[in-house]
């Protein structure tokens, strides 16, 4: 039996992904959260992959004077009239981000109690909003960021370290705004939607400490530049803690999150005649381990009808991690998907898509990829060893060679990873499901 004998679920998978991304667009979710005009100035600042689109949505719905600056990833600029958009590097910071952050700090210095700061914060802000802590350089921050990205640490752990090496994160931006009112509008890209982990929490209190950051560094055996080690050892990198008086006039609103995106995808699945099951919006762990685990669930559904009956779609979000072992071109979503495919080993009736809702998986302008029951067979036919590709962290190379990459371009939002596994009844021969 070949793939042609079954329904091609790739168009459906893409429609599920597109629905998730559409549900997180700032133009849709930001306007209901705008506050009344203040007596004084309204200053807009922000950082993240969605910050420029958030700024545009704010401009389109604000009827008073407005000024400000936000920094976004290269390629994610959206034209604005009153808010300046600056582009900088992600996921490793650059000089453009450093300069933009300094200008943001200057914009919110010297405000009064009558003024309002609207902070537009989304995923990716940790590298875009960069201000090295005392005694540190941009190169120190770049080295630590690179090491964290390769370590296998969770996003929460990475951001804990980042907060204690910064002079802008961990509530410090809000402290500069004092005594003005600060409204932070957040688009979550982190498991659990904790504001302190979105762009490393520049406007919210941080309960973690330098000691916590050091414990993470030790856990993942990260080699720190001497100045970074000295800052953490001294405790001079402490962030603002709950109860700090400078944070008394802070309001924080979550305007969209992974769960909302998953629910939008679930509606599309129902319209296509499939029962959706949301397994969780905050799944974490090694991408290849997650792939194995979800393959086990998908196999149980396909073969035994447990715990769900096919046809159905398993949806999940969150952020997996990748511990680099090889030298291939990869990202956490394609790593997950390749591991899923290897574990399923061509099981019939199972299609999947994994992608980052910001349109960039890893360092490539590729959102993710699709998996079909004949993916492994097509790879072998081209002389590509799926397991060897996985061992080399070469998910992008693998799926690109098969023509199965998912490319969206800049999506102008970011609600983390999206995974969908469509399970149809597999082909049956002699009373037993068969692989393609």
C-alpha cells in the first residue's frame, strides 16, 4: 500500500498551523486591552518578534498622542507612523539591539506620575532587549547566550540566567519608568505563561536569585566568561524582587498565549470531521524524547483505539529543547518531528506537523516540517539515513531534501511551538494494521 491509497493530510495540517498563528495576531488580540488615555505622555516601548506588529495594532486603535520605540527581529519590521521600529539579531544579540535598548531606557527616564508607559513584550525579547550587567560586555552576553542555546536548558532556566546578567531585565526597565504608570501587554511564548519568563521579564518582579542562576550554570556545565562568573558570585546581578516600591504602579496583561492558538486549531479540526485532543500547551523536555513519547501515544491510538478513537488529531504546544550532538542544520521542531518519524517507523494513517509559530525553527528561516507515513521510505530512496540525520541534529537538512519543510516567512507573532498529529484508521491486512 502506498501513500496514494490514503488521504494526504498535509493540507489539513497546514490549515491547523495557520489557524494557530492567525489566532495570535496582535491586530486581533491587542485592541481590547488598551487603557484610557493618561493625563500626561504615552510612551510605547517593547521587544520581541511580535513587538512591531503589536505597535502597529496599538497605533491603529489609539486616539491620542503617542511616541516610542520597539525592537524586533530582523525581517519582522512593520511600518508605523509614530512608534519607531528598530531591527536587531535573534537568538544571539548584536550591537543594534544594544543601541536600541539604550535608547529605550532614555525614552522612559524622567517620566512623571501622570505619564503612561505601554510595554509591548513578546517572545524573542531576551536577545533583542540587551543591556549587559555591571562589568559585562556584549561579547560576554553573546557567549553566554550561545552556550545556553546549546546546553539543553529549558527556556525558564535560560531566562533565569539572562535576568541576572542584565541591567534591563528582571523588572529593571519598570524601575527606570518609575513613577509613571506601566501597562505591560504580553504575548506568551513560554510554557506556563509566566510573565517573568517572557523576554526575561523586563517590567515584572523576579523571585529568582543569582544563586539560582549559578545552580543552572553548574547543572548544564556551562563555561562562563570570567566577568560573568564574578558578577553572579558577587550577587551584584540581583534583579528587582516582589514588593519593590518601584513596581507599585505596574499592570500586566496576557493578551494571547499558546492555549488560545491550540483552541483555534482545534476548531479547524472539528470542521474537518476530526476530534481534537489538546495534550497540553506547555510540554517541555528534549525534543527527541518528546518525539518518542508522542509516537507511542499515536501508535496506541492507531492500533488499539486507546486512549482515543481515530480519526482524531493530537495537538500540543510548549517548548522543547535540543542538546547538540552533531553538526547538522536543525531546530527543536524538526528534531521532534524526525524523532517521531523514526519511532513510528512508517506506521500507516499517521501524519504530523511541527513548527514554531514565529516562522523560525532554530536559526533557519524555516518554521518546521510535515511528516507522512512514507517519509522514511522516501528518505531511504534518496540514500538518506533518518536515524543518522537525527544523530547529527540535521532535521532541516532531512525534511528539506524531501520537500517537506514548512516555510511561512515572518508571522509577526510568537506563541511558541505547535505540534499536530493526525491519526486516521491505518490500512489493515489480514486483520492487523500495517506500516506503509
